[in-house]
């Protein structure tokens, strides 16, 4: 897989791909949609909020599962150097991004607030890149027809940075932050005692939505200048 011909016929940069570290996400924050089903049976939750929350938790669980499968296939590729294993890893990363983006739409739909903004540094800008990568990965035909088409076989690929298109990049650390934040938020929202809190649903919304920017700032300070190698 080291011959540059594979860059044209399989994926950009595949011939030069080197193994990087993809963070492990702990099992203790794995969200459980069925736990929320029981919660919503015991506690009165407005129907639209209940449906959004259930599907957010489901998407979070799926995103975490796809992330773990992508991680396994990614490491397997460097043991076997077989193209089908690379494509399996990419498939799981694509599904992971799709679940993550759709989950964000549902969570932030509770308050009807935007969750990505290219001009706002931090999590809003990272979410903007997630939005762009997700759109690129699902619109191959549109890209081929566009004037910006550069001849790449794939619209999104795995690179030595992380996930990449012609216009956007996301490191493995950044993806891990998104998935771990989602999982932690969904894990909290599934629990009945959270919905019974003094402040009620309004305070729950505020507390959960604040997890994203606060956690991102904390990680940015801790991981500034980090090396994926």
C-alpha cells in the first residue's frame, strides 16, 4: 500500500499513512436509551423534549459504537495494510460523524439554538467543521458535479492529521472530544434523578448544554500543543 498509485485509486494520502493515536473513550459513560425510556415513563416530560432526548441518547450511543469500531479497524489496517480494512475504518468514521451531527441537532433543538459557527473559536468552530465534514462525506455525487472537484476518489479520507477533506480537517483528539462529550451528556440525561432536580427541565437544559463549551475549554488548556504521534 506504499505505492503512490493507491492515492489516486483508493484514497488521498493512503500510501503515506502512518499510525497515530486515537483516544480511548471509557465505558463508564456509555449512554443507555432504554434507561431514558424508563425515566420518561416515571416522570412527565413534554412530548417533543422526550422524543428529542430519546433520539439524542440513541444517536450518542451509536456514535460511540461507531467510534470504537472505527478505532479498531484503523489499528487493524496498520497490522494488515489491506485496503478493505482501511475502507471499513472510513465507513465507521463516516457513520460516527453522521450520528454525532444528528445528535447535536436534536440536543440543541430542545432550546432551538445553533450549535456551530465558523467565526466563534472553540466548540462552535469545531462543530462547524463537523458539519462540513459530515456534508462532504454524504454528497459524493454533488462534489463530482461541482466546479471544485479535484478528482479525488473519496470526498473524505483518513489522513495523518485525522479526518480530512479538501477544505476541512479534524484531528482524532477533536473527534474524541465530541464523542466523549455527547456520551457523557446522554449518560446524564438518561437518569431519572436529573429530571427530578429542583430547577426542573429548564435547569437541566442549561446544565447539559453548558457541558460542551466548558468541557472543550478545559480540554484545550490541558491539550494545547499536543502531538497525535
